[in-house]
C-alpha cells in the first residue's frame, strides 16, 4: 500500500511539474560582466547585463538638434552665425527582477574604472508553448436596434467560436470580455503581502496576430403563443430570420484573410433554443476558420483505421469526411501566387474515436491501398451535404490552402 501511494505521488508530482514547466514563474542563472566608475555602478551594470541576456533589451533611437551661436568680430564689423548640431542617441531599457547575485571577481582597469563578474539569479515569467501559436481575439459583433435577444445571441455566438478555436489546439485565444477583471487581479500583485516573485507575472500580456470581427445585420425574431381550441393547452414557438457576417483580419496589415456571410432562418420550439442555435453557429465559424488554415491531416494509416492529428470538441464520432490525397502545388497563372496543392478524393472515412489531441477514423471505402501512407500525405475534407440536412458539415474547399499565414 505504501509503495502504491509513493508511485501515485510520484506520478502526480511529475504531472504537476510538467504543467508548471509549460507556463509559470522561473528562476534562471547566468554570469554577467559590468563596469563602472565605482563598485556599485559596476555591480548595477552587471545586473543589467544579466537581465539583457535572459529577458532581452529594448532599444530606442532619438535624434536631438541643438542650436549653436557663433560670433566673429573683426575691425570693421561683427558677424553672427547660427549653427545646428545634430546628435543621434540610442537608449536601452531592460526590465526584470534579480532574485539574488554574488560578485565572483573584481578588478580595476587601466582607465580607473572597475570591472566585476557576477553570478546572477533572475526571476521572470516564462510563457508556455501555447503562446507561440497564432493569437486571435474574438471581438463583440456589431448590431443595430434593441431586439430582445440579439445581445445574448452575440455573446453565445462568440462563445461558440471561442470554444471551437480553443478545442482545436491550433490557436492562442486572447480574452477581451473579462479584461478589466484580469487587470484588477494584476494590480493586486503589488500589495505588500504578495510574494515579490509573483510580480514577474506583470507585463506579459500577448498581442493579437488576428482579430475576428462581425456584424449581425438582421435579427427579426418573434415569439408566438397559440392555444389549442380543444385541449386548451398553450404552445409557444419562436420564428424569425437572422443574418450575420464575420471577417478575420490580420492586425499588422489590415488584410482580410477570411470572411463569410450567413443567412439563417430560425424555427424554434422555445426561445431558449435560440441560444443553443447561436452556440452551434459559433462552432461552425470556428471549424471553418480552423479547417481553412489547418486542414485535418492524416498522421498514419493502420489497416482500415486512420489516425487524425486533431481532437477535442471540433470532431464528433460518426461524422463523415472525404479522404483527400495532396497533389502538386498550383499557382495563379496571372500573378504567380501559390493557390495551394491540388486535391484528389480517394475515399470516405467516419470518425470512430475522439481524444483531446488526436482522433481515429474508420476507412469506409478507398480506391487505393493506403497502408504505409506517409504522414501529411492525406487530409480530410467535410462531406458536402444539402442545406437543412442537419449535420452541420459545409462544402469542402477545392484546394488545400488558406492564406499564407
């Protein structure tokens, strides 16, 4: 029993340490050199050097212009000239927290200054691997009017998009809805009773690569209550129509990378179903964005089973996809811009198992032997269905590429 407890504790500790490594406050050591007219100045220079090594340095250039007056006096006259002196300065800025340091050597240089070598421990916040993903902010959709449900519909729609993009594990989703709450909590790190190392969390906010914006152009929903003349029972139904558009914009350039317009008739048994519909619509938007940028790739084929490099809530057991083989790269004949690799449909698969990171699909049919297929040689495209079929799958794009992200 003691052995089992020890093993369990060890596994828990290993799991916890891996999570802590992914993101959190870390302390790293380095050796730094600094010089100065006095020993404190030299030590300060060494500490700044250590921070620059581990955290980087910010450079800013500034040009200053100074007016100079020059007067020349001769026997007959006095001449006055105004001159300009231009000087360009580069300023450096380093930020971070030094946990501890020790001076291991010290010497005086020929010019009279002091040079020290120090071992320095620097504490800072290290972001996890997820911060290296493409970063997206889903902003509130714009809408007009004061319809009863449109505000809540917007929130549920955006939450569905966030759920889908997050579960794809392809993007870093930055929150804006609760930004004030986060900043208030950040401000509490500077209270006197907070461990100083915790303040390293401040100043690590990520910037977005892309923003997702949209408009709810039309939102006409009415709830009707009818009474059965015989049973005297009441039935409530919600009918209407809504349309919305969305755009994915590259923040640095303003380029529209993807967009779509959706017209949606609403026929609901009760008004609460409206929010469930919004969540489903949001899931579709997230899937469309993910599949355009990161199509579902086949990692391996074993017999009649294919391993897919994506899991989470974006895939559902029982969903069917076309199995597509990637061909040669195609280019626009006028601009020379790459359009993507050609795609050839070679079979049909059905999702049989979904885990958080990968999934498995049963190969229902194929026109070729897939055993031994290379990784990323095949991908999946959603099966094209008729409108109103209910499975929510959209028509597959004809090429394997989205924007050059």
